[in-house]
C-alpha cells in the first residue's frame, strides 16, 4: 500500500502549485496584405498569402 499524506493540502498551496497551468490566448497578428487577423507563422485564411507570396487560392464564399 502506498504512503498517504499526513495532512490535507490547503487551497493556497494547491493553487500556487498549479499557477503556471493557466491557458493563454493564441498570438495573432495582422496580415500585411489584407490586414485580417491571422495566427503567427501560418497562411492567411482570408487572402492565402504567406511571407508576401500567394501560397493557396482562398475559397470563394458562396451565397445561398
């Protein structure tokens, strides 16, 4: 049988230990061509460019 803790871990000690586990929002930047927000180091979903070059053709939005 494994050893058991002698005392209950307090809320403060528990929360201090887990303080670095908080979630952070992903970093976004403006696309230099169309100025839409995009994730860093990814192709812009709005205009399809990366590093000043068109990498993919953006999908046209169909109106129903």
